[in-house]
């Protein structure tokens, strides 16, 4: 991709920016496609892009019931990291981070990746031992991790209160972790995919699958029937609903995960901070807002809005670590629906229906996986077999028991 | 009049001229009066430029008199520290306020950042997506971050106190303007519990800015009578200086209450019915250079005159597309402001109004719009043009009309944020050119301007009706009161807000986010035509005002540019909070000790007296070790371990989870929960067991005792006590409701004192008790009930240390007595043991510590339970999963002991077993516990290792923080493998 540069901005500025082309096309749906992807979030768009780029399939549609990037891609807290415990997760998520590291240049669209470091806090000596376990796993997986003393934590995050209710005993940091701009990721992939000829069709809800003798052949949508040789589902928040339409079940529960922002202020927090015990994560966006969140609302729901208890919980947690934020004001709170699997690892690969593929179960962490998720799903669709990086993330694992429990490693009770 | 207050009127207003207040703005000493807002005081002092704009650093002045303010969000110090982003248009002025403009370098009046305005064509919407990619974003990020932000982090100590309150009411009325007051008055007689909430410190809403005759009296009098009537009614509560900020599911609303100085209260209100009388917000007009200081919303100009006795400028042009601004023009004129023209986008204007203007000699320029504004630092003149016949261009530009102020009125948009938060749908009302509430799944009604009824008469009568109807719907009876006004008002809006001429990159849509018409045009050109994309790409409505004065104009433009009806482009989702809320208020008192209230042991004071050093274990504060005679942590732990092994130790295990199950099916229930066979357990006996998740993963371990045929006592790990009771309840209530069993948690009812060590029995036998502690009567893994020191006691022979051990349960309140008695009796033969020594003792014995020695992948087979699983015939939670191929794999990580080959190697928990480097380094498992064993005088550890069971005796490499060394794999039991001591 090209077309965006400082020079082109200057050139366009001189003619009043009248010459910019559309970032993506909005065509009418065709009757048939080689591949239809359901869901124009980050994962769906990235899958389309890599199908076109790496596998030379150009006759692709991405169907979206709302507006592209409007689900969890546009609702998350933008954290990008690969500090995972199990080798399969580490390999997959670090590949994703590596793709992120050059994504702005590859897509010719600045996704504003800011590798300012992802700090995880320990509040007890036993937690610190757990962190040592975690950091060693990361290092063995050849990913950067550094265990920090409380003094080093304080140096990195001067506003933190080391002597909070659960005093901070240390932490560990992945320096390559950080944040990026979520909308830009969706838009960048949409632009690049569209340039390859991918049809992105918004306001087009899939209502049923056409399946004959165990093989998917198309979809019914609110904009008519669309035939397809292969179909992939990438609808975080509604994975179980789409699976139900195709007559199979996925072990997924859906819950609302809240995020919230303060009013924007000048830079005061330069690291992404996460505490598994005081359940909270926070960073400061480039616009100056504190962006933070915590645990999911405690009931299953498809409603994309959060309740008051978790709002209070999250803010109390933030202020316990950062008392200086108490007079800052909360500007906005929202929620997305997260699909949580029993082992908190994603679901990717083939389904019981032939030529139907799935990418879901991203839980609270799908955003950071977008580039690798797209690339490996594209491979999986093109070759009708899972990409080596995602072989272990298939649906079969819930039958075989070969779970990949990252919850344990990320400090969440198992 | 103080000399600095050039724009202060000599009479009128709701300010108290007898109470002057002094304050500083950018270090300039100024004066205002009690009753002023910061903004009105600044205007009185003729301060026009108060801030610089976010992106282009343009001069900005006060543009409103309310919560919709986009420019005068300043840094205010109240003596305790600077607080940024203060909405000075609604913040009352207090003596000694220090007010600063947050932006502008070196000053707000001379700002080098202005260079961004000169080069503005480069910085269009989304420019940062197109550039700053090489070498990477991080290079530019620091500069961009420093330029963003609306002020610095608040400085100094937070002197506020924060409280939470909860309330139920039958009817919550939001907004005490004409509609809200009429509604409240109507509902008084119903007997319903009514809560009336007003964000201003005074009741009255729009009446404060524009008085009228209501029920034939002056509105001031009507408001004060209404207030008295409401305050006298026992069923009505009036809250002022309180903003309803969130509308959640189940008619729960949140209120931030600022009515007490230095206190912020966060209310959660559950209302049977909600009536929104939230009014409407005047919308700006969009024309070239519409952001100059001196340009303000028309009704704000009127409010400054009438409420604060401040004229915004000496000469003001009024520009409008509706009738309501004429009242503004007349008010300005009547208070000594020269009004050179009223510019009206409409062709036909009601005669009555024209006559009133003629009487004052104010010329009306009809069918006209503002083309451009001029001025070096502040507004000095405007140019007007006539709309062409098709309305798509302008003709006949006028000469510049000199003025220092421009009052703009684009008509009103109902304040629908709360309605939308509640899940309500809005529809576009073409004749009003705004969005009005349509339908909502929650129990809410809307009245007055919030429903698009912009005249006072309608607001009063419809408010009265809505109030009684809502009370009726809540189950009470009342009729609407009669409330009328002789003040007539007309509206007749023409849907023209955007001048169809001029440089679109200089026509502001969102003042706060610095978004222009050109940005919106660019976004549409680039296909960001979904309203959500438009918002996110241009950032319209995303700043601290959440688009209160920009969303409607942006939508109008989007509709125009995409040639769609406005109703079809839709609105973005309104989210809480309506007005930003201090986060301290939302957290309330949940801070410090109250963040998670500490749970103290029943004998806490005894531990304090005996040198305990406390540590957090979950919410519990427990003795980590005892710093007896000032010994350090290492020494203390070592000496405690040795004391217990040599003679006896006393451990306070009160946080241990204790759950009693009674009923005929109690045994059957537990048999389905535990991996172990429960049914074969005889009364009086105890068994150790594992609980699994559905996935076969170990979630807890502990002992269960059968106290009687139908009575069991389950012990869980301290950390999991709450989780396991919920787990048991879930299985009982959701899966097996047919089983007759009652589950009760008794964790805090019983204090637990464990006495362990070779001398434990001898010591215990010296205590007054009717329990026989002999090995024959009370062998290992049995339980006895009786009395001890005259109180009921349960004594369990269970051991977590590998020594002979008695776990004494007495009512929690008696726990300290038992400890004292045992310690007195034992003298130097017994020592208190902290948690760390206890964990070390169990490591020596090789007992599992669930959560440390197991993780989210460890199943029952991995810790040597294969035999027990195979023997059990009946089903239990997790059994099916243990039969899966992967759970049966031979190369799973299994529980082992580990010791370094070289004694000098510091084996630590958290190290990994790894494959040799030449095979490609891979983790084979983890060291889960490790310590220097005082008993064995060497380092030992426990771990989970691939194929661990068959690798005892093997040498394996461990990796820790970049270092590697070799260890030997052993049986996990290092101490007393035969169990001789424990069974003694």
C-alpha cells in the first residue's frame, strides 16, 4: 500500500484536500464470492487482507451488520503485548506483536503503535514468585521480560502508591508491550483490503447459513443471499450465535467488559499498568485521556453497556493505585461483549461444517491478536487446514482436553 | 462598582453586590460578586480571550453560560491545588480563586502554538494516520502527547470528602426548570416519594435567565413559592447543585451531588418512574471564523445580562434562524447594548416581532446569514450575506458591520443524553431541526424543552401533566395542577445553521475538538460516512463536552453531504457520564483501609502482643512470622520451623474455609463433588480430598470430616473459602436441587488453633477438656467433639506439617482464650508459628499448596490421584474430563520433588525445568515451591515436570532469570515419608 506520506499531505493541502480517494469502497454485494468473511472487525478485515495479499484470492466479501470496526475492535483499551505463559500462546501473540511493529508501514496507515512498556504489578511475595514463573516462561519463549523491584516500579510510574491497601512488592515489564490506535487498525486493514479488491459490505447482517450435505455454500443476509465457496466467522461477542446458525456449538460465554476514559490531561502516565490482584489496567492515550478497565460485569449479556458495580470497582481500583487521579473526572464509560472460553484462549480454525471456519473466543484480548489472527486464518481458509501457529487453538481441544489455560498464568484464579 | 468590572450593569441580576469577591485570572487581580460564576466574573471584567483551542491554538472566549461550554474550561486552584478542565460557566466564583488558562505558550494572549493555525491546512482530520509512520510513531508521539490534554494532573492533596448514598423513590424528576417544577408541584399531593434534582444551585432553569409571569406573578416569586411548597411536602426531596450523570438499566440513575462545600456525594437512585425535564441546548451557527472571542450563544448572552448583570459587549450583532433570539436582542438593547443588526436566515418574520425591533430601532436583515467575522485579537466586525433562492449559496455581501459581540442562535436541541443512555430512541423532528425522544424500554417520560416543547407555556402545562401522569403510573393518584403564563413565545425555526459560503476549513463545527466543516467534508470524501466513523475520524463530539453543541451540526452536514435525510444517518450512542464526574466520588470511601476491609483473626490482639509481623493473605491480615526478641524474618521462620519439629508449634488457622453440610443427601452431594469416595467415610473420621472443575482441573483441596450420619464439615483452603461455598451452592441450586442438603458457611464462626509437634498431645492433655486426646481414642484423621475450657470444641487430627497435629475449633470469640491457655501451659516448649513457617513445613512434607503447586492445567491425575479416580465407581465433577485423551497423556506435567545438585545453587520458586539448549530450549515445567529446609539443612523444592512420575532420580536443568543449573528430581516428600511422626 502507498499513497499516504507527508508529501502527499502537503500536496493535498495545497488543493484543499479535494483529491483524497475513498479509504475503502462501499460496493453492492455480488451474487457469489470465493470467500465470505462474516464480521468486519479487526480480525475479519485482516483475514481478508492477508487472503488477498498472501494467498492471491481476490474475490472476497467481508459482511458487517453494523459499521466496520464497530464491535470490540473499536471498544477495547488498545493494549498490545505478548507476555504469555504457554509456548503456543507466546508464539502466536509475539508473532502478532511483530506484525504490529511494522503494521503502520505495511498498511501505509499509521496505527500509532506506542511500545511504552506493559507493567504487571505484584502485591505480595507469593505473587512475585508467580511473576518470576511467568517472566521466566516469557524469557524461555525468547520474549523480553524484566522483573522489577518496587523502587524500579516507582521510577517508571511516579504516581503509583507503593503502599496502597495491598502494597506493591514488585512487578514485571514487557518493554515491547504498549498501546496503539484501535480504529486505525480497522481502517488501515479495510483500506488495504479494499485496494486489493475486497468488497467490504456494511449494514449487511447474516441471518442464516446455506449448508448442504455438511458443506457451507452461502449466507442469507439482510441484503440478499450471497453464495461463497468458503466462509469464515469473525464476530467476537456473537460467536455462539453464529455457530448456532450453522448448527454447531462452541464453549463460549458472553459477558460485557467495560472500559472508561477520563477527561484528557497532559502526559502523566507513560507505561501501561496492570494489576491482577487490584483488578485493573490503565494507560494514558495520546489524546491525554486515562483509558482503563478491569473485570467483566458479573452476568452473561449481549447488551453492549456496563453497569454501576463494576464502574465503581474499576475506579476504586484505579484510585487505590493512583490516588492522584481522584479529582480527575470520568468522561465516558462503555462496554463490549467478550466471548470467554473455558481456558481463556481463543478458538481458531476449522468447524464441524465443511468450508466453514471460525475465529472467536477472544475473551478480553482479541485486539492484540488482530494481525496474527488475520494472517493465520487466511492461511487456514486458503489451505483448509490450520496454520501451524494456531493448530493448538482449534475446537477439538475441548474434546481432547488439550487446553491452553492462560488465565492461570495471567494471575486470574483458575 | 469595582473599577475592574467594566461590563457590569449597575442594577439587576441575581448577584449580591454587597459581597465582592477577589480572584486572579492568569495572575491578574480581578473582582466579582457573590452569585457570579467564574465565567460571568471574567466577562464582567471584559476578559475576552480565556483559552486557546485544542489543535490550532486559536483564541477562544466564553461561548455559553452552561454545561455545554467548549472553551472556558480552565484550571482553577482553590488553595489546595490546581484542578484542570473546570467548566467555569457553571462553577460558582469564590473568594481567592486562582484561575489560569491551561494553554498558550508563553501566554494565552501570545501563543507560539498559533503557528499550527497558520499551517492549518496540513492538520486536517486523520492527518496523523497518513504521516508519522517512519521510522515509527514513537518518534513523534512525545511531541503530540505534550500538545494534547486540557490541563495538568490536579496538584496538591485532594481535600474533598467523598460519600456514597442509595435511595429508592417513586418518581425522579430530572431538572427543575419550568417543566420540572410544574411536574413536581403536580405530583406533591399524590403521596409518591418524589425526588427533584437540579444541577444549578438555584431552581428555575431558563426562568433564571428570562423572567416571565406565571400564574399572574413574577417567576421569581412563583419559583420561591414552589420551592417552599415542595420543601414543606414530606414526600418530596429537592436536590440542587446535583447532576444526574448516568441512566442505567432497571431505572437506576446516578447523581453527583456538590451541594456541600468540600464534599462530593455519589447517589445511586432506583426510581419507579423517571421524568426527564432536562431542557434543551442552544446550537451554534456555522460560518467562517465562527470561533472568535466575542461570539457566544444568544441565550447565554441573555443569561449573562439578566442573571449576572453583565453585558457581554457594548455592541452586539444578533444572528438567528428562529424567533427566540429576538427576545435576546431586545434584552441586550434594553440593557444598554447597542444592537446594530439582527441577522435572520428566514425570509418571513412575524410582524409582531418586526414591530418590536422597529420600536427599538434595530434593523433586521432577513434571509441573511453571517459570511465571515473579523478582528485581530477579538471580534471587531462581521460581514453578512443574503441567501440565494435555492439556499445553496449567498449573494450581496455587505460591508463589515462593526461589533465586539455576536450572539448566535441556531435553535435548540433537546438534552437527550440521559434518555439515550436509558436505551431510548430519538427521531429527527424536521420542523424543529433537532432530535426528540421517541420511545424507550425503560419507565421514563420526557417533558418540556427536552421533548422539543420550547415555549414556556407548553413547558409548564405539559410538565404539570407529565408530573401527574408519571405519579399515576407509579401507582399514586393526582391531577395536574393549573399553571399558566401570559408570556407568549414563538419559535418558527428555519433549518439553516450552516452558511453555504466561505472557507470550510475556517468554519468550526466542534469548537472543543477543533473540527471544521472541511474535516467533515474530507471524512465524507474518504467514505467515513457512518456516523460512528465520522465521529472517530474527525473526533467530533469526542472531547470533554461530548458534543453537546457539535453533534447536531455534524450530523446535519453529514446528511447534506451524503444526500440522506438526517433521520437516516442516525446519532452516535450517548454514554454515561452526562457531565464528567470526579473519579473520587465514584470510588467513594473505598480507599485505603476501606478498599478491601481487612479481616482480622479472632485472636488478632494476642498476635500483635506477641510480635507478629502481619501480611495480607487475601483480605486477611495474618502473622507472616513472629519477630520475637527482634529477630529478622529469615531467623524467625527458621526458628519457628525447628520449634515445631522439636517440640510443638501453635498456628492460628482461623481463616481456613469451613463449610457444614447437613441433611440426608449431604454425603451423596459431597460424593459428587469430591474426587474421593465420601460415602465410605465413617462418622468421626476425616479424609483428604480434591475438588475439580468440570475440566478436571484441581480447584481446591482439603479435608472433610463426617461429624454424624447426615452431618459433614468441609475444610477449604483459606484463599478459596468464598469461592468454594459459591461453587457448592451453584451445583446444589442449579444442577442437583433434588438433593436434600443444607450448605452453610461457618468460617468466621469457629476460631481454629492448630497445635502440632512431638509434644502436642502432652500439652493438650494438660488443658481442661472432656475429649480423650490419646492415640487410640483420637488417631490421625479423626474428629472428636466435646468441650475445651468449658466451651464447645471440635478437635480434628489433621496435619499440614507432617507432625502429630490437633486442629482445635472453638467459637471464634473463645479462640484467644485457647491460645493463651496453651501458650501458658507450654511455656518454652511451644512457639507460635506464622504462615511462612507453616508453608515451609508443608513443603518439607511435600503437601500440595493448591494455586502454587498447581495451576490452571493441573488435573487430579497429575498429583498422583490416578488410583483413587480409578477406584471410584460413581460420577463426580470433572470425572468425564479426566477420561479425555489429553488428560491421560503420559507426558503431562506431574508433581515431583526437586533438589539442586550443588548446595550452593539458589533454587527459587518460579524457575523452569528446561530441555537442553542443543535440543532447542523449551520449558518442561516449573519449580512451584522452594526453600532452604531448616530441618534437612538443604534446599528443597516441589514442582510440576513433564513425565515427572517416571523421572525420579533424573538430573534436569532449570532456568531462572537467564541462569541455568542442574537439579535432581525426587519424591515430593522430604520429611518423614513413612508418616510415623504424623500418626503418632
